[in-house]
């Protein structure tokens, strides 16, 4: 078995992580729904087709790739940079959540300190459910990441001060936006109406992500 395939197997992690009580789940879900909402993709064939995305006025950046795993194929940041930043800024640990296969309300499932292994765990857990959208949020709600696994990009959003630190760590806002826009351009393929990459080009200015 290769090292890569061994990495992406669901396994126990002895990091003090724990499942959430129903009361905690409701509290975390409330914080999440104060920051993300389902946005129409402009699909003429399936008019009610939506995607979760940060709400307008949430300070948002986007990165190619899912949750930082293996870094981008076109950009210049690395998985190690991702882990250093979130290891430092997910103070007090983070809540992990997925969008369940049935229904569209985020399901907070776990609390754990951030680590590459725990990030991989979430990716594998969500993949096993059918490539479900998933994310991590700091316990105070001031920083979050969210990925649609089958779209290969990740939202990063949070308080202005933390996002400024994110910009500094990843080469500056202009560079982050330039690299992500190149990623969108490279994926401008004919997927019919509801093309997620075309949708993102329209949605980015609304959330003040990139223009």
C-alpha cells in the first residue's frame, strides 16, 4: 500500500477530539448559519440548484484545492503553509461539520484541536458520505474554512484582522486573488448551465472575495 493511500484512510486520532452534544450542535449550527447561506447558482435547467457560500460582507478569500490538502496545482502556496496558519489561528480548537446526504442543514459532528491528521480525517469522513461539503470553524466563530469537495476549492473567511494575517501568510490579497482567478480560468469548461466556476466569477465580487 502506498503512503498516499494509507494517509487517506479513516482512523482514530488521539488528540482529545470529541463528539458534540445536541446542545453544542445547535449552538455551532447557529454560528455557521450566521455566516454561510445557500446561494442560487443561476442554473436554468435546475432553478433551485444552490451552493453554500459565505454571506455578503464576510471577509472571504479562496484557495484552489480542498482544505489545503496537497496544496494547489497552479498556485504557489503549500500544504505546509496552510497547516502552519490554521494550526496557529484555530485557537481553542475547531468544530468540524459536514452537509449531510439528506437535507441541507450543516451537521456539526466533532470538536478537535487543528492538525493535518484531523483535517485529513474530515476530508475522508466527508468523502465517504459521497463527497459532501464540509468545513472547520474556530470555537469563537472568528475564522472558518469550507470546501465543496467535488469543486476543488476552499473558502476561507473570518474577522478582518485574522484575514489580514491570512493575506500576509499567503503572499498578499492580490496574489491570492490572481492565483485563484487563474484556477477559475483553467476550469472554464462546458459543463452546461450551473457551471460552478462561472458561478464563482459572478459571486466573488458580491462577497468581496476577488474581482
